[in-house]
């Protein structure tokens, strides 16, 4: 009898442990939902629902509030459609089903498909216009590099692909004359006269070197 009681006790303990583990899992899921709900309330209360205009600006706000509230990436993805007007939810849901594996992929897809009336969106045209203005005149080398990278990363994948081979050339155009001269010396191809290295890693290394000087 004592053996049977011991066996029954172990079964009860096992069932109790399983029940406790399930309870904790449900509690964690509930806690995550509470965090995303709190963030959504703040976003919609302060900035209203996304109505199709300025997707880049709205995503920056959404991303910031979700991170402040430590909402997991998957919850961020699943919750976004709750922050849009009803007329757009089916379209946003379709985008999530196709690209919702990571927040980065989902965010890129949202920008590409909801670009109408997006005043903050960086396009190939606006990027090249910014480069032509030679913005490096008012920046330190490392500041220009950060700004250049930030704008380049906001281009659509297809636009980045078309400009990737010209990335070093475009950065030199964006720099002021003094920085351009220094970079030309550091990036000069030793094997071919008049050619510069196009490896972007070498540009980053050159800027790091100049920043230390």
C-alpha cells in the first residue's frame, strides 16, 4: 500500500507541476498582451489610427512606443493591424501574412505597399537630391556616415540594389571637399591608378581613422 501511495503521490505532483507550468505560460501570454494593449492605447490616443498617410512617420511612433513598453517582436507584428483604420485592416493583414516573419521584413513591406502620401519616405530621387546638396559641409565625418547610412537604409530593397554599386561614389559626393580629398587618398586602389576602392567596409574604416585624428 505504501508503494501505491508513493506512486499516486508522484502522479499528483507531476500533474500539479504540469498545471502550474500551464498557468505560468498563460500568465506570461497575458502579460505580453497587456503590454501591447497598453502601447496601442497610447499610440491611438495620442496619434489616432493609421489612415494611410505618412506610413514612415507612423511606424517610427509605433516602433518607439512598443519598445518603451518592451513588447516582443511577434506581438508588435500581430498588433499593428489593430492600430489602423478599419478600411485598411484587410490590406495590412494580407501584408502580415506574407511578410510577418520578422518586424524588419514586415515594416519594409508596409512602407513599400502603403507609400501613398508618405511625406517622410526616402526615395531614390530624394536621396540623390540630398547627396547633391553636399550635406557633409556641416557635419563631422562620423555624423555624415551615420546620416548617409540611415537614409540609405530607408530606401526600398530594389532602390538600394540599384544604388549599391555607387554607394562609395555617392558618399564622396555628399562629403565636403576636404573630407573627399582625404578619403580619395585613403581609398585609392594601389593596383590601378585613378581608381578607388568600392568596398563599403573600407569607407567605414577610413571614417573611423579620420575620426580618431
